[in-house]
């Protein structure tokens, strides 16, 4: 990202300056956020078993957006106002819908917020590559993320991450065993797996600039009316990208703690 010596970078505003009303969630919003991953997973199986494959594939695409990039991300940061136990259960179940370990994701993601772009920040690796390199990174990203977390976790956290990994493997094995009866579960596994290959490209390469000297310069700037229109029409993934840039060095990010001025829509 080109450096402009005439720009003075100010620290991000505090939540109190942005307004604490940004933290408020209605019960309906909370329920919908938690329900969407299960709804889209159910839609896939219903559509697939009734041979509506266009709807089935679209359901998996949306499932990918509302897990890693949306609902699961909120659960990672404990943003939904749930009790700790309820938050942990949903993080495990929702990420298992996508055959991933929710708690490995949390460990890697919070480390990413605190240590971008250090060498041991596994989520930042794609930001240092080309676009094609980021896509290639995606083919093994989630397995490597699970292995990364497993090596660093201790005690009950390590056992939970290990159990989530084996649970994902078990679901894949079940889909293979069912092949003689139906291919629907195996196709689901393949769609989820291939769909996840773009994760490093979308969540790391696109929004980050690892060569930046400070938090603002490490954020790519998206400008223009076309991009503004894109933001308003694809809020799930792009709001996640832009909100993500208000990284914190001290812990979980509040849902209202984003610095939307970083987007630079001029």
C-alpha cells in the first residue's frame, strides 16, 4: 500500500465515542443470527434430496458466509450476549456444520488480532502472498489452522479442539459410508471443503496489507460508488471484512467497536 507522508494517522476512536447503542441486539436478531447456519444446512439437504440442486448449492454458499465470516465470528468474539456455556456450545455446533473446529478458529483468530502480521499468525499468511498464492493457501488452510491450534492449546481447551477435529472427521467418514445409499452427504462435504478454499483470499489477502507500518496502513482502502453499492448489497461478507480491520490488541472485539471510516468511501 503506498505511503502518503501528508496523512496523519490517528488512533481508532473508543467505543464510547462511537456510541454504545451499537452493542444492542434485539432477541430476534440474536435468534436469527444463531439460526441461519442451521437453516441453510437444512435447506441444502431438503433441496438435494428433492433434486433442487441449484438451491442446494446456493444454500452451502450462504452457509459458508454465515459461519466463518459472520455467526461463528461473533461467537469467537463473544459478541452475541450469550452465557459462556451457550456461546461455547453454539461455536462448536455451528463450525461443525462446516466441518471445522470452532475453538481452533477462536484460538487462531484472537492470536491474529493481537499479533498481525507476525510469522506465527497463521491467518495472516495469505496476506503476504499473491492472489493465486492465497487461493493455494486455502486448499489446506483449515486443516493447518486446526493443527496450529492443537500444538498451542493446553488442558481442556486442547481436548475440545481435538474432539472437534475428530467429530469433523467422523462426519466425513459417515458421508463416505452412506455413498451406497445416497451421495447427498458426500456432495455436501465436497461443497463445504472446496468452498472453504477461498477463506484466506477473502478474509486475509483482500482486506490486509502485511507491509503496512501501522494498523491503518495494514488495511486496504476500498473507494468509489461501485464499491459502496457492493457493500450495501453484500453486507455479510464485506461488512465482516471492513469491520475486521479495527483489530484490538487487548481481547475480544465488541460488535460496535468497528472503525468504519477505515473503508474510505470517497
